[in-house]
C-alpha cells in the first residue's frame, strides 16, 4: 500500500495560535484525509518548537521556569487541534526526551565526521531572529535589536553542500513548490553559502539542547527543531519504522520559513547521508486588509471564536476553499459569511433538505431505485463518474481549492438537475412517475457522493450527512453508482443554518 508522510512546521510555543497556524495544520489534515480516502496509509506529524531565547525571556517575564512555561503553553496548540478535528499521528515537542537524545546523537555524529568545527566569529546578531545576519540582510531587511557580537561558536559545514543542493533542485523540478519559491531559493544559492552557526554560548542562552561535546553551549533552535522530522518517526531507534516513512512526501509550511527548510534542513540531511524529502511546499499568507497577521499589528484572527460560533467545519471549508496554495489570501468576516451562506447554507444545505423532504413525502422515507434513465439523468451520472478522477488529480497536484470546487460544481449541477426534472410536480398531479423517482434517487446518490468527497474537508458535517442518508462506513469510500438505493432516510435539522447580517 502506498505510504504518505507529511509534516507541518513546529509552532513556536510562545505564540497564541491564530488562523495562519490553523491553516497549515488544516491543510496537512485535509491532505492526509484525502490520501487515506484514496487508499493510502498516512503518517502526519505536527508539534511545538520549545527551545530558544524567546521562551527563556517569556519564562523570566512570567516568573516561571522555561520548562513549566512550555509545559503550559504547548497545550494551546493541542487544544486548538482538537477543536479543529485535526487527526495527527504524532505531536512532537522539541523538549521530548527522545528528541533531545537524538539531536545530541546527530551532533555527535557530525562532530566525529568533521562536519562541525569551532571558530570565532564576529558579526551582526539579530536578537529577534536569534541568529547572525549578513551586512546585506541588515541593509535590506527590517531587523530590530541588532548588535555586533564577537563569539566562539560551533559551525556546521553547510557551504560544502551548495553545489549538490543546486543540482538536486534543478534535477527535481517539483522538489520546491510553488515555482516562485524554487526560484527564490535558487536566487539565494547564487551567492556563496556560509557555514551555519549551530551553537549559542550558555552565558547568553541556557534554554536549549546542550552540545554533547561542549557543555558550555546549547544548540541553535532551528538546528534542533528541524531534526523533528526524523526524530518524530523514530530515527535511530526503530530502523524499520523509520525506513517505512522516510523520506517525507510533503513538508508543508508558510513562505517565511522556506529557506531554513530548503537550505539548512536539506544540507543537514546531506551531511547525515539521508535522502531528501519529495516535496517542500510553501503556502502564502493569510492577510487582513492586505497586511500580514501579526501580534505587533494587532490584527490577529482568533480561530476559537469562529469555531465556537460557526463550527470547525465551516472554518476548515473556508480556509481550504479560499486559498490557492502558494498565493496569499484575504480573511474577513464578510468573505467568510458570503462563502458560508452561498456554498454551505444555500447550495449544499438546502439541497440536502430538498432531497430528504421529497423522499420522505413520496417514497415513504426510502431512496427509490432507478429505471429507464433519460438523457438528463445520464448526464448527471456522467459527472459523478468523472468527479473522483478529477478531484484526486487536483489533490495530487496540491490544488485543494480546485478539488473542493470539483465537488461543489457537482452540488450545483444537482440543484440544476432538480430544477429541470421538477420531481415536486408529483405533488400537483399525484402521479408518481419514474422520471421523478429517478430524479430523487440520482440526486440522493449524487449528494451522498459529494459528502464522501467533502469528508476530508468537513469530517463532522459529512458524517452527519452519512447518518441522515444511512450510509454505512464500508460504503463511505465507495464512489461507484447505486450506494444509497433502498436506504432509510433520517429526519434532520438544517445542516448549515444561514448566517444573518447581524450574527
Ligand atoms: N518554529 C518555527 C518553525 C520550525 S519548523 C522545524 C516557526 N514557527 S511559527 O510558530 O512562527 O509558525 C510558522 C508557521 O505558521 C508558518 O510557516 C506558517 O505555516 C504559519 N503561519 C504563521 N502566520 C501565518 C499567516 N499569517 N498566514 C499563513 N500562515 C502563517 O516558524
């Protein structure tokens, strides 16, 4: 069976999770569920990044220890993922003892293999970024708290892998996606690559993984955190398990951290003689009025409020439907409400109501069988046949919004089909003709298929549809025609009540 290993970044434990963090994790969850639906096995890793200066400072401010601080705050993420119905296989914390032990092991190996050296370095250090920056970066970027620092540190020989990395990127056109990010990285690699400073003296920072061959230093937080992608799947402790999953199929992240992944992490893997992941995927920003969401601007959208008001599935739907992977997208309550009312309340919710009410009235609550299908019936059935093929192609191409649109287009076609077939005219004539029975049967079958294919995006709501239409678990991944015939339909309330303007 085909295996898919996908990861999210490890979120900084200090931050309060917002819809930007939510997006990456929902994306991973939705992809994971689509792959499962297409018969693959999946391992989905997420977690929290818990070392570094900012955590040490936050703990100091809150008059607590860094350990107590991260033990408390990482729970914000666990709680949010629960509320968003995220079905990860493992939540890794960089303070987990196994991770700490294995990071030390990697460092020791690299040290023994002469991949790490000690050197004195004088340069500009950005406290906010927690790293040395170049003169050029300083001139061009917006770095706060920059100071000149002269310090002895350990360096990883990143520069020696520059050509190998460039070749790998050129030989594997879909390694870094989208194309614009690949070009950004190739542009970055045109300049000579520096070696990577991977230690911090304990005199300056204590909260980190101690360098195994020098107790006066801790590990640079990125070097530690990136290794989660292999420590999280039992590298160096269960070879069979590790080889089952590595190399990762998808490393998902926002565009802000593409360089650390495509350059630091890839050269770290090369130095460890490990194969590189298949795809590194950088998505765009969620913007609020054209500005990036950030604590300092104060425009952060709290997902918890939206979930509590409108349910997690409508937020999952909105975020997945609205963003084209790789591009930025805007969030506003107006846009959210419009999508919800148009797609979910009107197109999907009303359609379900319409179909179940008619079946209840005219077919004694049972989905009728079809017979003597006409052209219009066959046209809709044809659309149902091609839908899974088109949709899974879009999933493989990471066009999640288009995969959703494939299904929503079927939903709109069902509505149109019913308008043409007018099965409700039975009401007036009192003659139950086969054409109307076909209309009820085929539209019920089509909405069931829509729910099966929207399940990865809205698991709870689609489960409700499965219950209403009495679709058994074993038929939930069966896309062939005729799965609902004879099913007993359950009464139900509106699945997506409209949001009124003053809600
Ligand atoms: N801890 C590092 C990652 C280490 S990975 C080994 C980090 N953490 S973070 O908490 O800042 O989260 C970064 C991720 O959150 C981004 O890469 C992105 O996936 C997501 N987002 C944060 N803000 C975002 C938006 N405004 N819009 C979309 N996603 C954003 O960097």
